[in-house]
C-alpha cells in the first residue's frame, strides 16, 4: 500500500518507515504538514498515518483535505480529538508508543476494504440506475438516482431548493442541501440518492473562513465530509 507517514519525532518516523517498508508498503514520510503537502506534489497515497499534533498544525487537517483512509497516533489525545477523528472516518486511533505490527494489520484491513469497495457495476434498467456491489455474503443491488441544479444568485438558489428539497429523505438532508447552496453566490450541486443515504457534491468556490459555523455544522451532521476551497462532498445516511 502507498502510505504517507507524518510524524515530527525523528526516531519514531524512521522506525515506522523502515518497519512498514520491510512489510511491503511504499512509504513517503514527512515531519510537518508543510512537508507532507510538498510530498503530495509527486506522491499519491492510498492511506495516511499521522501524528495528531504537528509543529504547524494537526494531522486531522491533512486527513480532512485528502479524503483517504487514515490512522492517527498521539501521545496525549483528548476525547474530543478522538471523536473528531472518527467523524472524519479515522480507521484507528493509537496511543503512543505504537506497535508497527498493529499499524500494519490495520493497513492490511484498509487494503482489503479498498479492493472490495472498488468492485461495483452501474446498471441501467426500466426503473432507473442501479449500483451493484459485493455485500458481506452476497451481491447487493441498490437503486441510484442522481439530480443536479445550478444557480447564479441567492434568489435562484432558494427557488431551486424549494423545488428540490421534498425529494430528500429527512430534515437533516434538506438542511445539508440548504447549507451547501448558501455557501456560494453561484454554483452547481449534484445529489446521488440511494437506499442507504444521499451524497452531495458542491461545485463552487467557498470561503470557509466566512462560513466557519456552517462548516462545523456540516462536519457534525454528515456521515462523512470533504470540504475544500473549491468543491466539497458531504455524505448523509438515512439512519
């Protein structure tokens, strides 16, 4: 697996890099968020292993930007940090000292899930589009519906939302749609509906500093989210 390791303690970073490389992983390492972002110019990781607290910020910042499976290490993590990590989709949260074998085992699990998740087929039938994928013990068929809307000002955004919001399954999903459409004066949003939930893709430039409270709400409301300066994805489950 191609792994990005971000750890500011030299001894831990070197030991992790050597050990995980011997176990068959391709490892690029960095000692800060800045160095990690520089690595990304020439390296596309499949997973991230990061310290929680780094010299120039928190590893969760990078995890949120990348949107790939990640593992967090920390010597002094609080409950709030662990909860936030899990909301972002953290695979595991290790307290230092960390066993290289334990990290390797979790990476192997990520690789297996990634392979299974990649096996899917889209099928067009008389009742719409379906996504067919492997379940735990059988092949699952799930209907998929996609819908898009564009707007050029706040009045158009409100009009599109009014026409569209009734198609969503619950109040939380309707509010997610409204919050996303208020993040930018103009843009395009696409929603995929399925049996298990809805996924929202906003194609627009967003000033998340100006929308800091909205960003926090979206992260807390979503099952998973990737919020970037241009474009964001929010996934909500029906349950």
